[in-house]
C-alpha cells in the first residue's frame, strides 16, 4: 500500500466543512495541515482534527508534508493561492471558479504545465448520478439528436442565508460566476464544449441586506451584475439559453432541460449530486423517471478531489483544469458580450470528461486507495 496522498487546506470558510467531512478518514488521503488568514480559525479547526497542523498560508504552501493544496479561498484569491502552490511544486484543487478573471486562469494553467503539476477544480457535483444519468441517456440517443437546451438558476440572493456574503457581490462573484459553473460544466458534459455566446445582464439594486448572523441588517454594495442571461452555441450545433439570477424570488423552471428530435430530458439541480432525471418521448403524454445508470452514488463535496487523485494515465481527472478554464471563458464571454453588445467566439475548448460508470458509495470511497496501491 502506498502512502496516503497528503492534503493541505487553505481557506476555512463555510464550504470547508463539507470537504473535510468527505476527506477526513478516507483511506487514500490524509489532511495534514490547514491555514486561514484568520489564525484563530485555523487553530480552532486543527484542534478538532487529530494529526492536522495549523499553519500560516505561507507555511502550508511550502510544507514538505503537503502534496496537493485544496484551495477554498474566496474567488478573488483563487489565482494567487494556486500560483503560489504551483510555485512550490504542488498540485492544486480549488473551488470554482478557477480564477476571478480569465487572464489569471490562463496564468494558473500555464504555470502548472511548466511545473508539471496537476490542476483540478470544482464543481464535482456533475459527477453524481443526476448529471451522469442524464448524460448517459443523451449518449444512448434516448432523445435522438440534441437540438437545444435551457438552464435556469433563480434565487433571491445568498445574503439571505450567508453570514458574510460580501464576496458574492464583488469581483469574481455574481450569480453567473458563483452558480454558473455548476450549470455550464453540466452542459459541457451533456452537449459538449461551447463555440460562441451572446449575453445580456443587469444590476438593478445597488445594495443588499445581510439576513442572518452577527451582521444581520448590514447593507453591502453590489458591484457586479446580479442577473445574467445568454445563448450558448455548442460546437455540435445545439443551442442553450441560460439564465442566472440573484434577483428572482422563485421559479418553476427545470434547472436544465435538454430537447432532442425524439424526446426531452429534465435534469436535476446541478448543485446537487443526485436527483431525478425524467424523460418524455415523442408521442407520449407522460414523463417517466429514469433509474440511475451512471455517476458516483451518494456523492459529496470533495469527491472531485478524490477522482483527481485516483486518475492515472488512462484518463484525465474529471474535475480538471481544462474544463474549468473553458467554463470560466464561457462565463467571461457572456459578461463581455453583455458589455459590448455582440457575439463572442471562444478561444478555449474542453472535451467532456469520460462518463462516470454507476459506482456505489463504498466503491468510489476506495478507488483512490487502489490507485495508490498500484504506484
């Protein structure tokens, strides 16, 4: 048995607990260190986790006891931390988006290539049974040739539940950059990469009010678009209309629908790992729910990092940097199109990662271990 892959976590905000719940105790990985700009926070987290050391960010990035840096910082810091880790010869797996802007994302990928280290990036929810079952149905031609799709994400804004929501409304935030990666990564899995986009956006409220936590009632400025809509032209010819908004109260629209020549699929929320995939075939009047046929069963945040570690020369990691870069360029192009009022052609592409076979929870929780045993 090879040694467990050593993980150092930078950024101990709300999402870190979900990752730690998945990684702690997994036989293939060992969380060795945590770091946060708030030293008291990292000390408190480390105190709860035997064998985990609280370090400064600089100490963690240079630690010889860290193989991969799990970058859970705010979006504006994603590139800075990733580049610093790569500079120390470490792999990086980060929260989405890959970086707050496209130039920084390119810099991360170029630096990783030069250093011969790996880059992975959320979302990994697309590897669950929801999106993967829908993808399997598309590939099985259950709806015939895909023609178009719709993607809709509408919420009143994260300030209603997040105690420190400022970053959702500054550079690197907004509904598209925050939630768009779930939808766009799913759409690449379902329909392939994007060739060009047309976008429109709005920012009709200058302030938001924090709704929970110690800062409840505090007003924060809105510096980015809070509603973004657009059309995606996929390389294969299908079109997707997408709406992401922090300005709506509710919606009855399916998160994703894929329409083909002989049928339509409704796809569950890509911010979750599972959910119902429903099919209505031409001539039918009823929808039927498809049994899970692909994907990691019982997925949880951090699954993409385990897949990243388990990948070998036979396949690329599924939550990989190339896909994250393409998703980020697609989002950046939508915002640029909105500002410039024109169609934007993309310069990147990413092939859909290999389909995830239906994999029970007990199985995927041991896959990375077997990969280490073979090294």
